C-alpha cells in the first residue's frame, strides 16, 4: 500500500504559525511546538503591554499637568483642577489638558479664569 500524505489542514495551520515566527532564531523559528508557545506568549505580552501603555500615558499626562499647575500657580493641586472641571461640566480629557499646558499656557489661564467665576 502506498504511503498517503495527510494533514493538509494541520500543515496550513503550522505554515500560518511559521509566519508569526519569521524573525526568531534557532528552534523558535523551525519547530512547530516551540513556535506555538512563543506565539502565545508574544500575543499575551502584546495585549498586556497595550493595556499598560494606556496606563503609562495617563500617568504621564497627569504628571505634566500637575507640574505646570504647581509651577505657574494656576491651581494648588491637579485634583482641584479636575474637580472644578467636572463641577462646571467641561469635557476636557487629560491628554488635551496636558497638550494645552505645555504648548500654550494662556489656554490654561483662560480655563482657570472661567472656572473661577
């Protein structure tokens, strides 16, 4: 009986996983089981770091805002500014506020004068 070649679906699946590991070295780019493990780990790390990146940028914006606020004596604290913004129902996110605080401080003073009255 002649030998049959089987598993075309599995071969396609392995070929797809091999494309993930194109830049790896050694067994990490040749062995299917190792490629599967590395791919799972890489995708998990990518997801974790996307979430962490959002957190880090938010921390950066808050730090920048707080520094500009304290340096220029606009408010005493960052928390006071955010509280007053919410109280007045001004919809400005932290990214926009940080950009304004760094690039154009007059905008921050304008917001401050609006919140005062």
